[in-house]
């Protein structure tokens, strides 16, 4: 039964990835958009400028999808085909690889044509920067950085958590990542309230972001990049970014493309200046298709690892955990038996002396 469940999870991840690659995000009635609306309504009801309120909001908004995934998993534990179908649907819902690559290619097309207004109009599909004054290199840089970071957020991380925790992992991760986008940014309203959501998202992305960086280095030749350069830049620059995770992805992408990322970013109402990552020239339109190709190759590599995990390492981890629990129960039972026999012996002695 456990092997059937592992195979169902693996098959569901592969099928969901295929659906995302073929169809992209649902155009209408997207479940993540529905979750965002529900989370927004909850936030308006319980918001206070305190971290405790933010922690309660995060626990409720992430806990509900996780519990839904747990219930669905329990309902399908003896039905592997139904389990695989649910995992496939969940994977398709939370992945965004095709859309990410499509947006990168659309931006490349606009910049190749010299259509800066069109490029500026598309940037909000990728990130929250103010595009009004950006020229081609800055639009290209924003796109490359967004593709690099979102390859982790929208592809690798969901696959990792789906492999490790099945449907609850898929839904819980996407919920946390969505909350970070909603309330995790710096603003007067969310300076304290949004901190728990931002920290949870950082925690859930620690391993996926580093895996994304390593996979980007590994697949650099798929986009005519140099693996040795990508490795050198990743090791040198990955911790220079203010985010604990984004720098892992962006440094590797900068090295793989041979460009320099970082610099001054203007958002709506605030400004950030980030350290430079990489050694090459500023990105241009010609780099965007290569970035999309790297993103796709990283996604396929991550899928292979994620699909293999439930039937290899996941089974070993599960077997080890069950063995440890059995040993613990046996130790407790033996301890209880010794205590019980000692108590009976002591009581018998006292009764004898009393007579």
C-alpha cells in the first residue's frame, strides 16, 4: 500500500507538470486566485499592526489548505488512481513554469521590436517594479531576475514540497508563497503584520532556492552558458542579495548567461539598491529566451528528482522513521513493564511485613 501511494504521488507530479507545460495556468477560475481573495477577506477582518495578528493570519490561511490536503490524502489512501489524479490537479494548479517562460519570451519580442511601451506594460506580469522609466537593459534585467527567482518559487519549490509531503505540501507551499506576495512586502500596513508570512516563505524556500541555483549551474550549457563560470559566480555572489533565497537563483542565472544583475530597483513608493551579481554586461533582449530555456531545463531536472524521491529516498526515510517509532514504543513498553513488576514486588513485600 505504501509503495502504491508513493507511485501515485510520483505519477501525479509528472502528470501535473505535463499539464502545466501543455496548458499553462487556468485562464478562468484559477484556484490560487480564489485562495488569494479568501485570504484577502480574512486579512481585512483580523488585521492589526502586530506580529501576533500576522502569525494568526498565516496559521489560518496556510493551515486550511494543508488540512484540506491531509483530508484528501486520507480519503484516497486506498485508491492510488484517485490519489494520482488529485496530486496531478494540485501540481498543475500550483506550478507556473509555462506562464513564466511565456512572459519572458513576450518581453523579448517587445524589446527586439524596440517597443518599450509594450515591454513596460508586460513587466507587471513578472514583478512589482515601477516600469515607467525603465529602458531596454533595465526591463531585460528585471525579467531575467524575475525568471531566475520564480523558477524556484513557481516550479522547483512546489515540486520539492509535493515530493516530500504530497498534496498537503503542494497546497501548503503555494498558500505560504501567495501570502508572502500579498502581505510579506515592506509597507506601513504590513511592516509587522506581514513578517510571519515572509519568514515562513523564506523558510520553505531555503532548500528549493539552493537546489535551483545548483540546477541552473548544471544546465547552463542548455542555453550556451559556461558551467564553470556559473559555478564560480554562484559561489561568490549568492549571499550578497538581501533576500536569503533570491540571490541563490539570480547569481547562478547571471553566471549561466554571462551577464551582470542587481542595481537600483524602483517600486511603487520605495526604492532599493542591490549589490551586483555576475561579471558580464547588462542583460539585453537576446538574453531573455536563453533565460527561459534555462528555466525550462531546471524545471525538467527538478521534476526528475521530485518524481524519484517518493519511490526512493522518501520510502527509505519513511521506513527509517517507522522503525525509530517502533523502537521507541518498544522501549517505553519495556520500561513500563519493569516499572510495573517493580511496583508489584514492592507492594507484595509491604503486605508481607504488615502481616
